[in-house]
C-alpha cells in the first residue's frame, strides 16, 4: 500500500486467519465415530506509526483461512488434521504481525475425538490479543464450541466436529466480531461412522 503524502499518522489493524477444523474418523465399532476438533481463531494486532517512519510504499499480507481436514471413509481411519490459518503482516520488513490460528486435530480411530487447537499467543504491537481456542470434538455427541477472546477483539475459535451416530452436528463456530475479521477456517468434514464388515 502507498501512503498519502499528507499523512502524519498511520493506524494499522490486523487479524490472522482462522485454522481449519479436523476431519472425522471412521471406525468398525458400532457407536464409535470421533469427530475432529475445531481450529483456533486468529490473533488481533494494532499499532500506530508515524508516517515519517514508514516507506512511501509498504507491503501488506493478508492471511488465508485454513482448510478443514478430510473425513475418512476407510475402516479404522483417523481424520486428517485441519490446516493452520495464515499470518497477516504489515511492512516490507515486517513491522506488525497477527498470527493465524492452528488447525484442529482429526478424530482418531478408536474412541478418541480430535482436540481443539490451542489459542494463539498475542504478537507485537501497541495492542495485541491472543486468539480463541478451538472447541474439542466429541464421540457420538455435538462438538464443543470454541472459546471467546479477551475484549472480543481476536478471532474466536471454531467449534469441534461431532462424531456421527446418524451424523451429529459439530459445535457452533464463533461469530464475527467486526466487518474486518477474516473468516475462520472451514470445519473438518464428517467421517462416515462405522462399518460392521469389510
């Protein structure tokens, strides 16, 4: 981006992109179908710069939301982990950064549901807040909702995918905070339950 020649102050607000949810598992045991965990939200960072301290043109990178892990169709197969969301940054030499959220863990073969991604710690800046964590997956129940964040500034964690007993819904992902928040990562695809035979 290029700044106006009349600028005195430049305020930069950044959000990292949300991580993708983990995919659901598929098992051979009736009733065991662990869902994937939700991805974490992105970090929020803000910093005020004197225009005179910046170059006439600075680079801006906007993080891309992480994709959800694939659900499995083969017997005793664990779901894929979600992909982490991309970092956002400002400056040709990075002057401000907002980290993307980690991806959720896929549901495991057996009865272990995927873990929600941990909250991302805050970055540099005049103000920066850690992200929300992803909700844990569940086995034959709805996944947990992701956690809120301090002062509702950072991205909230996405919900975990529920393990299907018939296909149960995953937990709700966090709502957008403002019009400027990047979308969270896609939820992990559901696994296909169990198979009685091969």
